[in-house]
């Protein structure tokens, strides 16, 4: 591991360059990911995240001896995902498959039931069920925890932003989810809205975005036994000092439960970590 990227941040940022708002073309995203994987901050970067429908285009963009790790987001019916392992090029390793199991306000259980078989079919691949933060959430988390106890590599994923204000959960809402995953020993991912380290208001949209260092501080505090109220305070603050200091003391430890987050820009989170003194820069990103 790079000495510049502490263990707590290892694999924290998945490269989701092809997704909005970045929306990079696949050839440019693959070329940029190749550069990220060769850079001094490579340990910060998780897999390249692609929609399932883009997989047929990927082999033509790879060198003969090149290997790439990817995460696959389901933009096709869940039933079609069962065919992934047999169709993928041997140069490509699918590390994760992520699929939404319901829309907000819908019962997530039917979608979960359809998704549960994926870990058995895609040997060695982690499967993430994207669950809306609404009705049926805790029942879905119970189901995921039971499936993990039975040996399946399945976990949770939550949306923390998007193109509408209602897609940004309140600090108390997100704190409750982190606490619920902690109580169930359930790993989770988050996606959307986490480009910057500290909670802030986007000047263009007026949306208040969660900060990924705020989230990491809350996860660390939850692991130490903090209650939801304390987690919400860490998530809600726009003062960088409390979350940064909470994170700084754990930099050389493994990250508990939170697998990471997808970002259409990996250099924006990196730049924030360097500016906050949590990562020591090696070269220009």
C-alpha cells in the first residue's frame, strides 16, 4: 500500500466517471482509470464502476495483457445479471454487482428475493442491494443480515444524493441507517452527492450535500458504540474540525463496515483529503 494513502482510506472512492454528473465516455473513463491505477494515490481508488449494458464495449478498450477490476451497476433486469460471469472477458474481474431493489415507497422484499441468488451464481463477487431510505428499510436490512449469516456475499447500498432535494437524506436519517448497519454487522456502500469531504451547500443547485469525511467520522463513531444522536451531529456539522479529528486518530486502522462510495470524479475527493491534511500528496493528481 502507498505510504501516502492511510489504511482507513484504502479503496474508499469507486471510479464512477461514466455516471452523471461527469458522464464521461467509456474510452475516456477507461484511459483515466488506467492513469489513476498507476498514480501515487492508487490505493484510494476502488474499481471502475460501469452500467451492465456497457460491458460488451469494454474488452476492445483493453490491452492484450491488461487486467481491470470493475463494479457493475444493474441497468438491465436482475434476471439478466445471472449471465454475467459466463459472458465477461477473462481480462475483466467483476468485484461487485449493484442493483436497486425498489423505488422509494415500494416494498423492497420482492426485489431482494430476486437478487439473493446472485452471490451463489457470481462466485467471488460481492452483491449490493440498493435500498431506498423509506418504508420497509429495516425489514430489508434484516433480510440482508440473515443472508450474510447464511454465507452469501450480499450487503447494502444507499443513495445519499441525486438530482432532486428529496434524494438527500437528513443527517438523522442517515445516522439511523449507519447505526442500523452497525447493529447488524452489515457492510454497506453509499452513492451520489459525496464529491467533497465536508457537508456543504452546492451554490448551483442549493442542495445540501453530505461530506464523505463526515460520513466516515460517523462510521468510526458508530463502530466505537456512539448513539444515533452523536452520529447525526457529526453528519450535520459544516465545521471540518470535529469530523477531521475523529478520522485522523483512526487513519492507520481498517475502515469499519463502510465499503466506500462512487464518485464521478476521484480527484475531487483526493484534493479535499490532501487539503485537510489527511493524505500526504505524492505528485500532482
